C-alpha cells in the first residue's frame, strides 16, 4: 500500500478547504476556549485527563506567537480556576522557532514558568525533521531549571536511538508517538509500518526502564498492547506513565484503556487554525480517504463530466 499512501500524500494538500472542514469537526473541540471547556469537562467526567493545544503552526510574524502565548496563559488560568485535570501542548513553530530560536526559547520558558506557578506542565510537541535538533536543544535547556516540561519523540525517525540516548540522562518526560509528517523522505524516516512499530516498542521499553515518564501516544492496539506488556514487565506504578490519544479518535479503545485502570490523556486541539492539523488527521483515517478522494475529484472536474 505504499503507492496508495504516496498518492494520498500528494492529493491531500490540494483537497479543497471546505471538504477538509467537513471532517475537521471530528478532531477539533471548538474554535474558542468557551466552546472547548464543556467538551473537556465531559472527558474528565469519563475518567480521562487532557492536554490542550491551541491550533496554529509555522507562524510568519512574531506577534502571532505572542497572541498564542496570551491564549495559553488564559488556558492555564482557566485550568486552575476550574480545577481541571489538564495541561498544555505547544508547537515550537507556533512559538516562533522558524523566525528566531531564542525568541522561541523565551516564549516556551514564559509558559513553563507560568505553568509552574499553577503546579502545571507544558509539553513541547515534536514537528517535522527540520525542527528536531532545535526542539531537543530548547527542551534540554529548560529541563536544567524546570521539571514541569516535556517534549515528544517519533518512532518513525531513523535518528531516534541517538535522541533517546541523549535524553535518558535527563530523566526526560516524553510523549512517544509514531510521527505525523507524511512528507518526510525515506532517508529520514522509516516507511515500513512494522519497523515503525518495532522502533516504538524498543524505545518505549528502553525509556521506561531508565526512569523516564512516558506518554504512550497511539491508537494502534498493537502498540497499546506493547505498552501494557512493558508496564507489567517493569512493574511500573500508574504514576510512572500514561496513555495518550487524540480527540475524536477511537472512543472505544479510549474507554477500554481507562476501564483497565490506566491513566489516559486526550490531546484536545481547538482554535481557528485547523487546516494543517486536520490534513494530518485525515491522512491517518483509513475510512475518510475514499470519501475525500471521490469528493475532491468531483469538485475538481465537475459532477456532470
Ligand atoms: C496524544 C497524541 C499526541 C501526538 N503528538 C504528536 C507530535 O507531537 N508529533 C507528531 O509528529 N505526531 C504526534 N501525534 C500523531 C502520531 O505521530 C501519529 O501520526 C498518529 O497518532 C497516528 O498513529 P497511531 O499510533 O495512532 O497509529 P496508526 O497506525 O496511524 O493508527 C492505528 C489505528 O488508529 C485509528 N486511527 C489513527 N488515526 C486516526 C484518525 N486520524 N482518525 C480515525 N482513526 C484513526 C485507525 O483505526 C488506525 O488503523 C500524536 C498522537 C497522539 C495520540
């Protein structure tokens, strides 16, 4: 199916925005914080916790990063006031990484400092391969002074073992995911699904065995099983790891994990900048692809031709 995936990767960027919009609702909790909070309360009532992501990436102007920071500060206040079990996830390119690395570092530091006052936590998302060195560097600088910050790793990355060896001495707090940037080349990432899963399982065990706190972020039941297996093998306590899933994906698996007594955090994106995020989610949703392809072709070439 590699050819099919390649085809989808080529077609998706030209899918008309309204069609993406039709499906994005499933993955996005709301456009505003007010719309999003009730959805979060629902998840918490069902025994989950959350991480909140203000949509937006690759900002072109510093003022857009500063606006995003204002919203994140508001989120931290609301989480505290409403006593919600939640933290925040931020994208380095939304914090200005591609404009000025020091500016980005200071922006994330502002959030980590503020989160610390509220006894809260900041997760730095991991983006495409062009951002990884800087993201790990920013994380390690912050980690020296703060314990309430973490970042993420992708199991499809060929460089992963080196990054893991670099992060272990810091007892890093990490989210482990497969990786979402589908345009990465074969030189940079594994394309084979089995290798990506093996890499995930190998690194997960190594990180947990070395005392890192891991967010096991996946909807792949094989990897959820790998998580459960290693948690049992290492006799970990529930406060040494958590499972994580994206808002809008596989509610049944979510319930199963919670009912088995594991901590489960839902990644809840909200905001107006939904397009890039939705494209990544659609690429991963096997059921949507047919529908999107059909509608896109209809739209491009007209119904009656
Ligand atoms: C909490 C969380 C945070 C993440 N943070 C990052 C990050 O910082 N950086 C990054 O690069 N990636 C991130 N990702 C995305 C991740 O890298 C994968 O791209 C994504 O999770 C799909 O991989 P999977 O493990 O679910 O396995 P897959 O093999 O893609 O999916 C397994 C099964 O889950 C279901 N499924 C998966 N995705 C969808 C979907 N969108 N809609 C419907 N069903 C679906 C399907 O049934 C599929 O067969 C994150 C994922 C999670 C869960």
